[in-house]
C-alpha cells in the first residue's frame, strides 16, 4: 500500500521528522505548519484531496485548525507533537495498520 499523508503540524520539527520518516518507509508526507503567526507552506487542495489520510499534529483542538473546512470529509488522525518527535515511525505504522 502506497500511503499518502497530509499533515498539519504545530511546529517545523514535527513536519520534517514526519516527512523524513515517511520517505524511509516509502510513504509520501506533505505538511503545513500552523503556529501563532499563521499558516506556513499551506497544503494545496490537491495535496489534501489526493491524500489517504490527514494527520493533525497539534496540542490544540482540531476545531482550532485554521482553514479546517479544507479537511471536511477526510479521514483524519490526531497526535500530540511529542509523539511524532519521539517516534514518528510508530505513529505512521499505527495509521498504516488502522487503514489496512
């Protein structure tokens, strides 16, 4: 299964770790950063539409995601940034197992 993840992250470190880990596992990860300054590297509607799943890597409530309407009707997962930073491979593996 060739998985494609669209991620919304609180910080750049989480996004980079997800992307690097995904590459090692043969999984495509595209991400945007949402912090107190706004959205950086905003995911395109095509990135979102062609993704198998959306991953919210945030300490906030999903309802606080800026532009949340872009993700309506998409299967999604939530995880705290610390779990991605500590073990992104496990986070991605759990999503993969759940989708199978």
